[in-house]
C-alpha cells in the first residue's frame, strides 16, 4: 500500500491518512500542479490484480467523473502506478474533492437518533444527488452513512460511486465474499440480481431508518445472515414518535420487491418533499388507488327495477328507484325500496372492489374466463419502461488493433457477452483485433463478435527423397594382394644389394 510522502503520477503527494475501509485507504494529499488539497483513495492490492475488476472500475470512474451536482463529491482524476520495485503491488487510485466534514456514521455514533426534520433535511440532499446520478445512468450501489459526508454548514456530499459494483464482479469475490456493508444491501443484490436505481432507494431507506430509530433495521454478528434476512423479512416498525408520513415513506423504500419500491432518485425526491410537508404519498399504481366516483344522474324509471347482477353492476350505472318521491307510493312498497337500495349499493361496491383486486394483481396464475364486454372503454394499459443506464457504447476505433485479451476484458466489464472468431493472417500480429460487431449503443447483455488474428500454421516441410546408395569399391583379390607384397619385398632386397 501507499505511504506518507509518496508522490503519485509525479503530482499527488500523500500527506496524511484519513481513513481505512474495506476497499482501501483514503489519504489527504497535495496536488502539486494546481496547488490544492485533494482526497486520494488507494485501492487494496487484492482488487488491483484482477483485470475484470480494473476494467469495470475504469468504466465506472469515467461515468462518475461526468457527474456534477452540489451533493456529489467531484471525481478529479484516476490513475494507475506500476510498482517501484520488482514484485511490488500496482497502485490504483482515485483523486476526489476533499470534503471538509465528517461522515454521517460519526454523527450517528455521537448523537444517536436524529429528529425527523433533520433526517429529511440531510437525506433529502442525498436523494437529490441520487436523482442526478440516476439521470446520468450511474447507480451508486453502496449508499451508507460512511459514504455520506456532512459539512459544517449542513451540506451532504456522496462519495465512492461504483466501487462496490466493480468489486462485486471481480474474481476475488467469487468465493462467497460479501462486498460492501451487508446491513445496507438491497435484497436483489443479496440474491445476485442486477443493480438498478431501486437498490440505492433501498439503501437510502436503511440509512433513514437508522437515523430515526437509532439502530439499523437488520443487524447482527454474522454479515451473511444479516444480508439473507432482508430477502424475506420486513424491519420492525419505527418508533411511535415518528410522524406517519415519514414512517410511510421509509416503509415504501424498504419494500423487498424492487418493482413495488420507489423506483429511483427522482421519485424519491418527490416522496421526501411530500413527507416533509405532511402529505400522504401518491399511490404507485393508479389501478389499485381508491377513487371517489361522481354521482351520475339517471332518468326516472317507469317500471319496477330489474335484478342487477354483480358483473352488470360493475359496468352499467345502477338505476335507483328510491330517487322517486316515496310519499306517492304505498308504505309497503316504500319499505321494500328502502331495503333494496342498500343491497344494490353494496353489490356495486363489492363489484368495484373485486374488479380492482383482479386488475391490480401482479401475479395471475391462470387466465380468467372471458367476462362480458363492458359498455365503456377499457382503461389505458400501463407499460413498464426499462431502467435507465442499460445501454453501453462500443466504438470499434477504440479496440481494432488492440490485443484480444484486453478487448475481451473491457467488453465483459460492460456486461456484454463476447464471441471470439479467429482468422488466420500472416500480415497481422497474432492476437490483434480485426473487427467488432455489432457496435454503437448496445443493450447490456448483447453478444459482441470479436474477430482477431491468429498465426497461420507453418508450411509443411519439403518431401524427403532417398539418398543414392554408394557404389561399392572393387576389392582386389587375395592373389593380387599377395603378388603385390612379394613385389615390395623384392624391391627391398634389390635396394640392400645396391648399398
């Protein structure tokens, strides 16, 4: 890890350690170029060695750097420094705005419970920051008191966008390690589902519950057990001194089913404003809302009323004979009318309730029998739009010519599927990316075909031919050899005689 006096990128001098967390260390540093103090977050080495994590983290850093809001700490820079000595750890760090304040966790540890007014004031700012982030396609994924910095003037700044998301997809977490603070994880994250803006709303509600009750809604020594409880349990009610609108707001943010929860930061801002003003929240589903129907004037009947079935009562305006002047009728008939009217009203009310339950049901196991066609037009159908931030941009100019392993890691980091196609090319280095398809704005989960070069197989060796057998050297016969030796001996004797 880093040490006091280290200078990152020949620019950021680490002065003093501010805090240490599960993801790394936060340092107070001096920016030598701009002459200002900044906060530098240095990640732990176990995360920086995973290429998938680094790819996701770089992507999220680029997205977070584009967020500008008074309640979001500005991300200034991102960097990676190679180890100074062989075998050392690579330093991966973020350079952020240095917020002069203290985390909300320190405020809660010192003061315990907060008043509803102060809670809505502080967390209303957090909701506004989340609305800006969600509008930009960024989900925080780790909203908790330690990441909410409170300045002396009461301004709240959110930090650490996207770090938990990057870590949750890194190799180091695939052995059962829970990333982030389990007490604030949304149920769908515990179950391994994809993060949407609704996970930030749930975490916001958990922080609000802690501010109002002085304790977390789910807590305990076993983080895994705490995380699993929130997938099937609802927290105990808030204290009775919490106003009903505020209590209802928190309950709506802690719904287990994300589809029934306040969907995103924008809707959360509106809900906080309603609770602060003491207004009841608007129903999320108009089909299940209670309505007061206007009275419909009906022409006076000339004959006795016909029996009205519950189905017909739900679709045809009822005819009430009791609207006539009962003084002009016999007493017995008036008494019958007075008995029939409440029964008919009850049937109509029952039909409306049954119809509302059927229409408002989200899980219909089987198809209901076809009902008689109503005489009025059907209500408009509500279409659920996909959450924002589900599209990523792939530009082939950024990847063609790069190594296929790096491109594959980058695409995987964007939650895209990768299909590799190898093409033999002798004129291109092996492993170089040749093309990508499709490209542009792609939905998350799209399969991208990456065509890359591979070296062609070596040419086959030339065919080998059998070497000609050597011609045998003629051998002299034994008699010839003996005659040759006799001749040599005779020449030797002649030489001696001459001497």
